[in-house]
């Protein structure tokens, strides 16, 4: 996987090998249905200065993104969650291209 690939094909193959095409499709469907809600939860938590809301959304998104091989999303979610639980949370109110990119994908 390269940084420009949004999904690691090997992760999808692992899911397919583990549970077949039906399970792969179901997991992808659930991720695509729930990821926008988790991103909204993170965004709303940042805007509302609610670190716990950011942490909850980031934790959920981190795990589900990793399951489907969306490693960039998973890593950025980890960063959001770690920062929300630390003293640097207020710095997240300033957007960066990397954080803004997550919200646009």
C-alpha cells in the first residue's frame, strides 16, 4: 500500500479469505454507512470543544477504518483521539490540510 492508495487491497483480501464475498460486502457497506457519521461526530466535537465527543468518534472510526484497510483514516483517527484526550486539544481548532482532507474524503 502507498500513501496515495485510500484502501489497502491486502486488508480486503484478508476479509474476503476470512468470511467470503458476502461478509466483505457487508463490512464495507457498514463502514461506508457509518464513517460519515463518525466524521461528523469528530467535527462537531472539535467545533463544540467537546473532547469526549471527538474521542468517541475517533475511537470508533479508527477501528472500523483499520478493518477495511483505510489506514490513512485509521491513523488520523488515532491522532484525533490521542489529541482529544491530551492537553493539545485546543490546537485542533486550527485546520490543517491533512485534517481537512479527512473530512472531504
